[in-house]
């Protein structure tokens, strides 16, 4: 694929670390227009050799867990140490709600004014698959622009959390020192993909935080007893608001990354994420093509009605629709 | 679709409740041969008006929870009361292991010799989607043959359990009175789809069973406090081995069914299950067609290698494969 002059200008701007080129690149990557998509693919493939050298950090937690406060404190800490920090988000609800995650930059106003920080709200294309896809591509653009730490924030909803765990190197679950919060996390299926568990707001009630930590550690132990095998993720306490525990958090995260680099698990995880990303994309586009097919669209209402009224077996209905799709 | 004489003979045999016709019908439904599939669709659509009038019961639990013992005790209890009971299974591992669920009818030897009982092991087509699909179709054949209670057994693995919950009217989770068993169930995501939770082997250690019950009830309460909304599923104790608590179980299951019939939830659940079934089928076949496409098959190894070596962006690779598929 040859690059158009506009795309080439974007690439050169990105390589110089220009924020404006980064913003324009992400806008291009997020575009759903067909001709934009061809340019976006060319851009991505051109950028690819300059990507992949950041640390990708996923942050999740229920509303009120203090994600913005934590990300701001961590971002400022990292910038002070010479890092360049990009903050992205995956929030499929943002198209409806107008953005519950990062919709409002004022939530991180000290971080957002830093020249070494770049904050971008969640794309709002509707489905989780679409949003996750665009965030993955934005992450590559940030890496090409020289950001060496990418933080991806998500809401405490199982599906989004699993998606973000699947695109980051270290996935952090932010918990509140509340009874039952750990059960919620287990229920959402997120406890088993967490690489680190952080009890935030530990300053508010030290006893509750200690109890929460004991509950979580015990829950994690139960799982490994039942065959999880992996070493247990560390459980830390901190106060993002007071900035207490941020340095310890970063040390622990760095240890996980170092251990995985040493064992080869880091590269293996990146590789398997790239393959999952490709297959997710194939599945999503196959379905989109199916739903956009004129024959399928025309037949669907009556087929759905037949299935609803149990006039045709669901599997026979599926086969009838697929026959239409093939022609 | 017109019926061939052989298929017509199957239909008539089924309507007379003949076990041989039932076994042959399920074998046809399980066949992966293309011409068999056309006959199978015709058979399904012909049977459809005679289906749907059973109570569909899903039973799950980890190995050792006593699923076979429970199903045998329940089946014998129901047959004594004039019901006809079919027992099917969803166990995607059975193709590899030779069958861990219902592979061995001797595990239910008293039930299997009953004229009013029909036991069929899990189909072993490999993927969960395929196995679930065939079990759904076998369920319809059993209903057409006059079985009014269909019990679908599955293994205690999250995905299979969710699939079985999605094809039954009442999904029962069998638990052991062991510490941590409820956390496992929450982790598998099965606690939230369970309509009833049954602590089996309650005779072995009454204290442990009572503690398990309290733990489960408390976990369920935590969830509803956090917005689940539904009424909580009943938590029962019983001993399948001694036959204690089976009548109470059946009364509680009947109450759930009666309440759902009264509220309209029963019909709504059946309807939405039929739609999910259709879409699952569409997705699975789209993917199968994609993977079977000669152009895709030829290009896939080098595309995978490029993605593995980060030479091409995963989303660009996906689009390249989809272009091949379209031609």
C-alpha cells in the first residue's frame, strides 16, 4: 500500500511526537467511512514498526472506585520520572450516555495540561467490539508518537474489562474497601484476569481495607487451590487522593513486567493478543456484512416472526438466512 | 419442504413414542453429512408443532457433586408420578475423553431400564456450539416423542453451563457443602444464571451444608443489593443418595415454573432462547464457511505468520482475509 501525501504528513508528524498529528491520526482510525478506512489501514501498517515498545496498563473498577484520581496520580508520578503517558478509554456506553469515562477532561485537570500527557476519551461507535478495536488502533498511534506508557481505562462491566485485559500487558482492578466488592469482581469474571488488585481509598477506613484485602487474598487462594496454577496477583492498598502508595504500585507493576519479560510470557501474551485482535475483527466484520446483505435484510423480519411464533426451527431459520447471504 | 418416506416413517414412529424412532431421529439430527442435514431440517420443521410442551430442566455441578445420582433419583421419582423423562447431556469434552458425562449408562442403571425413561449421552462434535446445537435439536425430538420432562446434564465448566442455562426453563446448580465451592460457582459466572441452587450430600456433614447454604444465600443477597433486581433463587439442601429432599426439590421447581407461567416470563424466555439459538447458529456457520473458504485457507498460514511477527496490523490482516472470502 502506498501512502497518500496527507497520510505521509501524519506519519511524519507522529514520528516527531506532535499532538496534533496524533489527534488527527486517531480521528482517521476512528472514522467509519470506507475510503478513510483504506487510508487508516495504510497508516497502521506504516506505523507498525514504531509500535509495541510501550508498557500497556489496563485500569478498571466500578464507578466510584476512584479510577480518574488514580490515573491522574499515577500519570503525574510517571511524568515526573521522564515518561510520556497516554490515557485512552474503552466505554461502549459513552455513545448513549455522552461519556461516563473520560468524557470530561476536567476530571483529570492536572494531568491533562501536562505536555508529556495525552488524554483521549472513549470512541463511541456503539458496540464493545467496535470501541475496543478503535482503542487498540489508537494505542498504536500513541506508541508511534513516542508515548511509552499507555493507560487504558474502562468501566466496571465484565465484558469491557475482559476486552481491556486482552489488550494490555498488566491489567489492574481497582477495588473499594467495601464488603461484597470482591464478590462482584468475581462475578464479573474480572478477578481471574486481573494481574494486580488495588484497594483504593484505604485511608478512609483502614480496618475495612485490611478486611477487604484478606477477603480478596482468600478468594484468590481458593481459586489457585482449584487448579488455576498461576502465581497469585499482588493485592495492594493505596490512597490515590493522597498520593499514598503510588510508588509501591509502580514498583509492583514493574516487577510483574520484568518477570514476564524474563520468562517470555510478555512476548507470548502480546502475540496471542494480536491473533485474538485479528479474529475478533474477522468475526465482527463477517457479522456486519451478514446484517448489511440486502437479501438477509429483506427476509429477516418474516424469519424472526416465524421463529418467534415457533413456525420454523431456529436452526432451519439460520440455514435459510445463510443461503440468502451466499447469493 | 416435502418429507422423504424414510423421514415420514421417523415422524410417525416418534408420534407413537417409539424409542427406536427417537434414537434414529437423534442420530440423523447429529449427522454432519450435508444430505442428512437437509433431511434433518425437514424433520425438525415437521416436528416443531409437537414440541415445546415439556419442562426443560438443566442440571450442573462440578465433578463429584453427584449429578448422576441426583438425576437418577429425580427421574425415578418423576416416573413414579406418571411422567416420561428424557436425559440428555452437553459435554464438549466427551469427544476427547470418551465421555465424562453420561458416557456410561451404568451410572444410572436403575433409571436407564425404565420404559418411561430415555437416556442419551452427549454428542461429541467437538466445539461447545456444535454440541449445544445438537442437544437442542435432540430435545425437540424427545418432546415430539412424548417426553414431558427433559433433563439436560452438563459439566461444571462455565461456558457449557451458560449454554445449558440458555436452553432450559429451570437451571439447577448442584453444589457440594465445601468451603469455596460457592466462590467457584460465582467465578464461573454460573451463580447468576442459576434458578435454583441445591446443596447435595447434605447428609454427610449437616454443619457444613448449613454453612454452605448461609454463604450462598449471603453471596446472592450481595448481588441483588448491587442491582440484580430479580428475586433470589431458592437454596435447598438434599441427599440424592438417600433420596431425601427430592420431593421438596420438585415442589420448588414447580413453583418457579408456575410463577413464570403466570407472569409471562416462561414464554418470553422460550422466545428469546429460540432467537439466541438462531443467531448462535448463524454465527457458527458463518465462521465455518469462512474457515472452509479455499482462498482463506490458502492465505491463512502466511497471514498468521505476518501477524505473529508484527509485520502487519491485526485489523489490516483481518480485512485482507475478508477480501479473499468475498471473492
